[in-house]
C-alpha cells in the first residue's frame, strides 16, 4: 500500500493525553467560512472526557453550526490516497475487506457495498422481486408493501418503481416511527408481501411488534437502517425465540461478554481494557442486537451526515438468508448471472459450461443476464475511507448519544412549547434529579448523572420504559422537537430564526410524503400505485384519499385541526417537526449556543 503526505490545504490534528486516554480528532479546514457537510470545521472528542475547548475547535458564535458533517483524521486521508495510488479504482480489495468487516460488526451473513443508501434500498427491494424466489415470496407488480407516510422518499420509491403498491400507514409523531397496531388493518391476504420501513432519525422502530406481524403473515421485513447504524434493540430471549431470531441468539451465545456496572453496550472511550462487549449479547434474559439484523435484508448509507462516511456510499446487508446475496449482487452488477468479483474469472469452475435462457450452450457466463439490473458499485478508495471510519464508529455512536442528551437537558423546561422525541418503548424522559443508578467516576470523588457524566454512560437510566421488556439504545441521527400548535410562534418562525442564527436544522425529511408534488401527481397518473390505511383503520383508494387530503389542506398552516387529516401523525410531523444535529463534530460550545438561542427565542416570543 502506498502512503502519501497530507496536503497542506487542511490541518489535521490527533491528540491523546496518555496511552489510556481517549483520542481527540480535529479537522480544521483552511477555509475561513463556517462549516458544512463538505468543508469547514469539525471536532470529535470522546464524550467521556468532554468536548475540548473553544480555541481548539476554532468556532465562534455567529459562525455556522452544521447539522451534520464528516469527522476524520489522517487515517482516512492516507487510506484514500494509498488506495488511489494503487489505482484499483472500481470496487476491489478495499471494498471486499470493508464488506467483510461491516458484516462481522453487525453479525449478518453478508454486506454488499453500493454507491448510496438510496441505491441500497433499490437493490435490497429488487432482490425480493427475482423470478428465482418461490411465487408466494416473490414481489411482483400489483403486490402490496407496507410502509409509513412520513420519511425519506427513497425508502418508498423502489416499491412504486417496481410496479408494486405502496400501502401507507400513519407515523407516531412522538417516535417518528410506525404505529405497529395498524399493521393488521393494512394486510390483504394474497397481496401483501413485505414491510419496508426506516428507523426514524436513528430511533429503532418497534422491531418486536413488527417482526411478530411479519412472521405471522409470512412477510419480508426490509429494514432501512440508513440513519441508525450502531443502534441496538433489546427484547426478552423467549420472545426472540418465538420470532425465529436463532441467528442472533447463536451469535450472542458465541460472544464473550464481560458486563460492567452500567450495562452499556460498549465503552469505547474508557481505554481501561476492562470491557470485552460484543453485540449481539444476552444479559439477564434479554437479547440485545444491532438494528439492521432483525429482518431479512437491511440497508445502510455512508453519505457524510450519517454515522460513518465514505463520501457517497451505502450497503445492503443480507441478514440470515444467503441466497439473497446472489440476487442482490446480480441487481447491483448489471443483472448478470455470474458472481465473479471484478478482475476474476471462472469462480464457478464452468464459465463456458452453462446453458441458460435461449442462449447457446457454452455461452460465456460473464455475459449472461438473469435480471434487469444496474451498475451501482462504489469506488475502492471510498471503501478504504469507510474501513478507517468503521474503527471510529463506537466513539461516534457515544458522541451522538451524549449530544442528544445535552440538548434535551438544556431544553428540559420548555415542554410547554415543544414536544420532544422519545425512544421507542420509552414512556418519558427523566430529569437528572429523577434518575437512578448514578455512577461514580474513577476520575472524581463525586457522583455523576449516568447520562451525562464522564463515567459510564447508561442510556437506559435516562428514560422510564414501558412494560414490554423491550428497549432501544439509540444513536441519534438528529435531535427532533415539534413546535406545539399552542406555542406563541410557528414552526416556520422557529426554523427561520435558527437559520438566521446559522444553526443548521432540517425538517423531518419529506414530511408527509403523500403531500409532496411527486405523490400528488402519482395519484393522478397511477392511482393504483398507492393505498392508504388511515389512523382510524379505514382503507382509502387514491381517489378517496384525494378528497380527504384536500379537505384537510386548509388546516395545515394553523396546525390546530389535524384530526381532520387521514394521517394526523404524519401531518403533525410535517407541520411541527424540526431536527438539529447530534453529529460528533459538535463541540460543547456549539451545543450551549444552540440551547441559549432557542431559550432566547422562546423568551422573546413571550413564552417565558
């Protein structure tokens, strides 16, 4: 592998106080402007030891605080340059290694790299349309796939692009996720073939309930895990057995687990060598595993705002059914029947011994096509970057949790004006004074908040949980809050103010997708392409939906009469929700500034 010097345009610093200390990674752009997802300033420090000082980050109030960005050091730069100098530009050795490392981390059978998360969704869904599947499992035009109304459009697009029918359910505005109690009302025997939904903003959906429905009805479950890499879902072992999660239970049995007092999934920042925590694991009769490993197939995105980046990029994870790898690989690689890697021939041992379709016997297998496929591979230098990012993932995950908790604590007394997101299965967020299980840090004689201290982060102690025995450990993609309809300011006023203060913010992606121009047009051009099951369980055709959507349009600006909407949760998210960043490059000063700006805004508007 070639090595190259770091170009002088950017300054990269990596510091560590001692051999056992956490690493602080800083990337400082030579640009004098504010940071964004492509350029600017980012700063990663282990959440156990603080977020550095203002001078080290270079940020000042009035400069842009991005909602997301890439965080890297010289490891990624050297890997990218080295792979480029090797000049294996298409997917090659680095890609093969990254696929194996990602699969090993998650505990899935295979991971296939693609050029984006949206391509991952396309390939994952296409794999379930292959003629090589049994007819009762194959998704064909006219078959139905259940999804949710509010989210990112390319979670839904492959369903419609394939000729299947997207059946939209309402979202729970508190979690952003599906309401699993609605699933049965959406099911149609002989037509429903799959459920395809995302873990909203890194908040795992109710995998226990959704998977139970899919198992009962013999449906595929496609997990869009693009915003949730590193999140975990926990459920009782007996329930896991009933859901057929044998692949996870076997991995958990094989893993060696040394449990710390906090019960945290991993402690990448302590540097004390006292933890050997592998996921999945079983503790006290509870199975914990990564999201993206429960269904049949799942997807990842490695675009810069996500949990790790390789520029553009994504992955399809084959969870436990190996034949799906062959189908997904075929759709990714032009639709070819051959499974040879780039630059390799005759992996099957009979390259000129096949007779498929109406081709002559002996036609070159490398040029036999079984599917209408694509070319969606990334570049090998991208995979080299991804491999280095994967090593930093544990620290990235913990930083996101810490940043979310910092914002939530700082805005705790504004619940009169905002509704805050809760993790799935959480009943409420606990103020620090209400929390139990406070840890004592080894570096301090005093006790600390288990959610925000420099000791062991115990995410579970930050919330009161429901009685299902299920839990989520969330690596937040963003900090979502909804402006209450009764607040003395509007959703748009709030977003505009944040923008004026150069605080990066985003709506909840496409909001209610059915109100987007493309879906309004789709209802006219292809009315049979979508179906809606309302929050109260009524099934609506496109024409019926058209009437109900129009009747509720007058309510969208005020947000006061959302009950008139057929999808009130999705409309509430669209009309009220904003999310701020939680990415690892945010410093303590940036977060404190965001909190103060929001508090000042509420005060000015007459709230306090």
